C-alpha cells in the first residue's frame, strides 16, 4: 500500500500527461483545420485563374445543359437551339457561303440524287478526269493536299460543287486522319487553330463533311464547337456517318447550321458491279423519299461506274443535284423556291 505523499505525486504526473495529450490533439486538430482551409482557398484561386484563362481565349459561352440538349435531341426533331447563339453569332446580312458558292440548282419535282466524291486533292490527275464527268457532282477535298486553289477552281468552273473534307479523329488508333486533324486530345486554342487552318486552304466551297471522325463525331461538346465555327462562316455540314452514334446532325440542329446526312457508301467494295449495285440502292432511296446521298472515292472503278451510270440515268425520274440543293430542300424550302424562280 503506497504512502499518501507518493500517491499524490503519481496523481499529479497522470494529470500532467493527460493535459499534454489533450493539448497535443488540440494542436493537431487546429493544424488539420488550417490545412483544409488552405486547400479550399488554393482550389478556389486555381478555379478562378482557369476560368479567367478560358475567357481570355474567347471560349464559346455554351452551357453543359445546352450540350446535353444536343446529345438528347432526337434526329429529325425541331431545332434544339442553344440559348445565346444569336448573341454569340448574329446572322450576317449577306448571303451565307453555302448558297453563295452553290452550283446551279435544277428546277423540277423529280427525285434528287447527290453524288459526293471524298478524299480529293492528293491525286491531281483524278481531279482532271472529274472535269469530264457530267454533273453536278459534289467534290470534297482534303485540306492538306497541294495546289488546291488550282484544282478546285478548275472543277468549280466545270459545274461541280466544292466541299472541305474535314479531317477528324477516328476510333482506330492505327488510322491516320492527316495533319491538322481535329482531335479530342488538343486544347481549345490548338483545336481552333486547326479548324481555321482547314477552312482556309481554298475558296468557293459550300461546307464540310467529315474525313474519318468516328470518335470525334460522337463528342457533343467538340461537335458543337465545330458547328459554332461553321455557322459563323455560313457553311453547311454533311455528316458522312462514319459512326452510327454521330451527334453531328444534332449539333448542327442546335446551332442553326444547315445539315444533311449520307445514305450510301458506293465503293466499300472496289469493283464495278458492286458500285453499280450501290447506285441502284441510291435510286431506290430517292424514289421512296424524294432524295438520296451517296458518297464515293476517287478510285478508277468508281469513276468508270459513275460515267456508265450517269449516261443511263433516267432523266425523267431523277435529277443529279449538288449537295446544297438537298440541304435547301431539307432545311430551307422557301429559299430553294425563291432561288429556282429567279
């Protein structure tokens, strides 16, 4: 049994240790709280600086909800407009590029067919051969090809219509869309620079269609960004539909860009019989719906099939028209009526 003095000493030691432990935990708590506060403040400053940088780059003021509206809009529905699009991009008083540079539109109530040839520009001899094909065809040029002003002017003067075959990111990592392609991995400034570069390689075109792009055309945010740019310039958009999940048409619908979608690929099989069979399918679609769009490529087999097909085309049933005429029928029938009555 301890003595009274020793017991008091032991009690004081315990009290001192307990007090020190409480003080230690209190200090730890205060430091932890201070750390959380500092972390919040640093995060707020970072967010503020980030938003300032975005505004300095003139990022389009499009909300997440508006992007979702693009994604959720059903095909063929009425427009799902972006709320502040008129403030961002007021309509120009002059005629838009898709009408200004259109090939001659053909009057009549026949079934309309548009033939688009992609991937042009790399083979200048093929461009020269297309001058001899009775059109109007719609010719989509890769913007990274050489000598584009001369090639495109020659074909435009022969009665064909021009488009930019805009390189976009594919899902296949081994497929190369070419230099200055629109990629989801680049930042805002670089994306805009590439878009500007692709649209300044030649003049006189009515709009764009996507080269590859099975990945990018599924991205609503980036496709709206593309459409904002096209609307500002007055261009139309033809969705090549390299992905069944493309939101291109819905993004165009939301931003007020005239648009249309491809029906048939002509030459996935590069032989004359297969291409002619695809052209027959194109005719069937046109009979049923009133118009059809087929996309081919600058292959010798495709060119031969087109020469044979156009020579035998029933002119009492079908009209071969440029893509702008179909866009006018689909998006602005009153514009088409006014133009054909002049």
